[in-house]
C-alpha cells in the first residue's frame, strides 16, 4: 500500500502545493512531506481531515493506495481486472483525471 504517494497525487491533482495543504491541515510541511514519502503514518483523525480537504472518502483513498501485493495471491487475477475500472470510477466520482 502506498498511502503517502496516493495522498501526494490527490493533492497535486487538486492543484494544491505541499505548503498550502499542510497549512490547511494544521500540520508542518515537514510532517506532510514525511507522510507523502511513506516515512510517517498519519492517525485516523488526520486521515479523515485529509480525505475531507481532498473531497475524497477514506475508502477511496485506501483503494487508490492499494497495489497487487495488498491482495491475497489467489485474488490477484480479479484485482488486476477490476483495479483499472474501479480507479477510473473513483476518479470520475471525485473529479480527477485518471493518468493510468
């Protein structure tokens, strides 16, 4: 799971720089950088605030952060088929273009 990278991509797609987003979240830019680089894991309250500010429900953020390694081996074939469709659907729901 690449939660930090997903948060970074969503933030950038919403047109926010790291400094402004950190200010909105009432955290330091350094802490946000650590989160986005997967060096720190935010608590649930901060994750909820991130989701709210990015207009993205947490389950969507978690799904977007998933990769093949997060899925049981016997389900990976299904995941590979469904992942692009679900990511496209999530992108349409939250108003971002899918680059994949």
